[in-house]
């Protein structure tokens, strides 16, 4: 009896889909184990590129953490006292500022729900970084240092 599933990855090069490194043998073994007349589902999808560790590092260490420090240094320990959309008291910390920025991002981009960085693509993470880099100076008067390459 064939295992329930066989997954392989292919890459589009020109007008061809090429199998990546040695998967043909695994596919052949799996295919031979499939009973005659069995229905096989084939699904094609583009693999999304997930956010990078560098993007997460810059977002947290280069944007969120310094912003929290600047706000605290100014004596702004409660995000609800700032001229933004917080109605209840929220301590000025990294988790709460991250949540506030993601909520503002959701509203600005008209997303159905607040985005989670757990499943974020590199493209959406780039948009969030760009949004935070613009939103913090404009709304909280907190400067954001541009990312640097090492």
C-alpha cells in the first residue's frame, strides 16, 4: 500500500518544470507502490518566501526596541496617553508597541485581521518594516534609523 502522500519540489526554468535534486527516485518508488486505478491529486502552488531572520532582527532590534527606549526616556510609559488609537492603558514595552504597529498596519492596509509574524512572507514583512519606519516618526515622533548592510 502506498503512503498517503508524496511531496516534491520543482522549479520553473523557462517553459519547463525541473525536479530538484534526486527527487525522481523517491517519486518513482512511491508511484510504483500506488495501486492501479488509484486517484492521485496533483496540486501546484508557488512557494512563498518566508520572512528572513535579518528582517525580524531589524524590526525588533532596530525599530521596536529603540522606539520603546525613546518613549520611556521621554517618560511615556503608557501607550494610551499617546495620540494614537489605544483606548485602555498599555504599558510601553516591545510586545505592546509591536501589537500597536501591527494593528495600525492592518487598518492602513485594510487587512481582515491583524497580521501575525509567525506566517509572514518576506514581502509582507518588508511592508511592515516600511510602515513602522514611517508610522513611528509621523505618529509618535520617534525617529527610526535605516537598516544597514554588514
